[in-house]
C-alpha cells in the first residue's frame, strides 16, 4: 500500500515525483519501459532514425483501422529522453480565445499568470539557456534565463544575419542543457547528436536527470520499471480510485494507494481511462463528460530542409527561432505559427524522411548542404479527433484542421530564405523539401483530458484533478485546452510543479 502512485515517468510524472518526494509520503512511480541503455547506438542516426531502435514496436490504428507504428518512446524519462529540449512558455495570448483561419482556439480556465512562477522554476530545473526579451512574443519576465544562450555556429549566424536584414527577428532558442563547467565554448561538438537522440553523456535537460533522479534520492520513493498499468480500479462507492492492475514480467498484480496521479502521456492516459470502465463508469473512468480521448491535438508540424550551394558544416544548428508570424500580423488576419531550427540532419535522417529511394551518395550530398527548419502551427480541438481503444489497441481518429495558416507560414519562410539574399545560391536553383508530420509522429500530443470549469465539458479541474474522482489527478499533455504553437514540454513541467505544490499545501496536509 502506497500513499501516492504515479503512472509514467515522463515530463509530468518525473516532475510530480520530484515535487512530492520531500513530503515523506510513500511514493511509487510505475513505468512501463526500462532505462534507455547507454550504448554506441545512442549516437548512430541510422539506428535511431532509419531502424527506429528506441521507439515502441506497438501498432496503433488510424481512423480507417489501418495499423501504423507510432514514434513513441516508452522508457524512464518518457519522450523527454529523445526530445530536442526546446523549452518554451506558452504566450499570454495562448490562454485566451484566439480566432484562427480554421476556427476558434478556446480560452483556458487559467491564465498565464497562474503558471508564470512555475515556468521560471521549470527553466531553472531544466537548465534552460536563452536570452529573455529576444523573442518578440515571449511573455515579459524580469528574471533572465538561468543560463546564457547557446552560441550560433558560423553558418547559422550568417543565416540569422540575412533574416534580420530581411526584416525578421530571429531569436535565441531556449534550450535545456546541463553543461559541465567550461564546456559551453565547445557546445556544438558536445551537442552533436542531440535532437531526437538519447544523450548518453547526460547533458540534455530531460525529466529523468533533472527531476526523477533527484526524487529517487529519497528513501520513501520507489520506481518500478518494465511494469505496464493495465487498469485503474475504483472502490465500491465509485468516488475514489483504490488500486491499479499492473503487468510485470508476464504476471499481473494489483497495487493500492490513497492518491493516484496518471502521467502516461496524452494518448496512453486517455486509453488507460477508457480501458478502466466499470459499473460506475461504463464509458471509461473519469468520463461522465464523454470528453476522455476527445480533442486530441498534436500540432501542424513540418520539417523543411533547404539546400544551399555552400556547405553547412554545423554540428548543432538548433540555436534560433522565428516568431514574427506567431500572432495575426504582417498582413495576416489570423496567426500562422512558429519556426525553429532543427538539429543538423545527416544522410540517415534525410533518407528516413525521403519520400523516394535514392542512392546513398545523394543523401550524403544533400546532408552536406542542408539547413533544417521545423515549423509548428496550432491545430484546434475537435471532439471528433479522438483516442479510442479497439480490442485493446489504441486507435487515433484524426482529421487535420487549421491548415491554411500553416501553409502561409511555410510560404513565408521560403520567401524569406529566397529574398534574404542566398536563395539564388540554392543547389539547382532553389531546392528545398519538406515533410508534414502525420499521426505516426505524435511527439506533441495533447488535449485528450482537457481542463475546464464545467464537469460536463471537461475532464480535469484547474489543478488537474478529475471532476469525477476525489483522488485521481492527470498531469501530462492531456490537460491542454488549446495547443498553442510552441513545443509543449515546458508547460507540462510547469503545470506538474504547480499541481505538486497544490497537493503539498492543500491536499496532503489535510
Ligand atoms: C523526438 C521528439 C522531440 C521532441 N522535442 C521537443 C522539444 O524540443 N520541446 C518540447 O517541448 N517537446 C518536445 N517533444 C515533446 C515532449 O517530449 C513531450 O511533450 C513530453 O515528453 C510529454 O510529457 P508527458 O509526461 O505528457 O508524456 P511522456 O514524456 O511521453 O511520458 C509518459 C510516460 O508514461 C509511460 N507510460 C505510458 N503508458 C503507461 C502505462 N500504461 N503504464 C506505465 N507507464 C506508462 C511511458 O513509457 C512514458 O515514460 C519531443 C518529443 C519527441 C518524441
């Protein structure tokens, strides 16, 4: 019997564990995966991107019932072990209702101010490097980033200068990385193989290293790996969660606790609730609103690779972003979205994303000249975009929405690259290629257990407690009401810090 069980050790679960560790409560973290092995393949992009060595082999279904293998990582630290550690605050406006080309992005029941202090705590905990005020849309904070921004490598600096001359405002990308003393001068080499790779050198600011490892120093905190939660049971009254059913080494058993915090990620948390139906909750646990699994979002995302005549020998390109199109401006009636650099691609990454086969040297040549961008626009909550479970298999029914702004964003970037002086130097007169991310790339998943004031239309209250159950909280990407257009992890981390503090001060004390 534990006081608290936390399901999942990703961004949400690890931070909650960290925040609650010093309460003296008996805490168990249940994680379906293992520690990411430290091995030479950690740095091998063929293994990571072409052979998908670290993603689950589980198959999910799309809306037509066609199976696909999702780019999901089940391991200690969750997806943060592989993320790019671009750690953004949502903008103040993201918490309000905003009109988009595709419809309305709804208001949250909380404001930016409710998360502000936790964003700062999260940036400190995750060693974020950045330059406060350089991003024209970033909310004001008198506190600087905890660490100086990462330097641009020479080729990236050239592109920054060109875009600035063109009239855009490239800014220093906030990145979470924990350098050892004096290492920052060599940052590019140290951070080569970072975005999308596990970091065996343990400098990436991930949830395992920045929070779970600290929680594990407390004797009252246990971690159970390779243990999948199959079902959550309630007591006979149906008002409280009583135990979880887990599978470990092929055997099943139940473990009980007073408080349960579900942090399995937006998709798996929704699936687990739907699989946990009982006589009190015939449509799934915490689902009297019928909202569990609905409003699934994961952003409009495009990877765009521009091929210049001059080579790009950059090791770590992920040092700037562009938010000039984040809000409705520059002649656009509605928001377009956000642009950031990707980690420098190599031939294996380009091959993995190539729509057509080609000889290896083609990909090598392309990679030598490639400059890599990542474009993100908001997708809007739609109740028909949803996670369900069919015979134990996760099904993602998703129809893309709010695409127009994303198309404009892509056109604006291409125009900026062309007109900022170097596009005439693009190989073969202006080559770029791009790939929109489909449902098999659910990296930015969110929205499936959204928060709200009304129990009829939402799953969680403003402290991520389920409306339906006294002792069940959900702290992962599921709580998002709208997706914004920046990466989600810092908001999940900040919310976990906020919920942890609330539990400490108001729930566990009483
Ligand atoms: C390649 C990649 C790059 C990314 N880059 C960025 C970035 O630069 N910036 C950013 O902000 N975000 C980025 N993201 C997204 C970011 O990683 C996620 O937003 C974040 O990790 C989500 O946190 P979470 O707690 O909701 O879920 P997760 O981190 O996915 O954690 C969920 C955990 O629950 C476990 N679990 C699931 N089901 C069960 C079960 N039934 N029983 C037990 N355990 C279970 C999983 O194994 C996992 O460890 C990226 C993601 C990927 C994949």
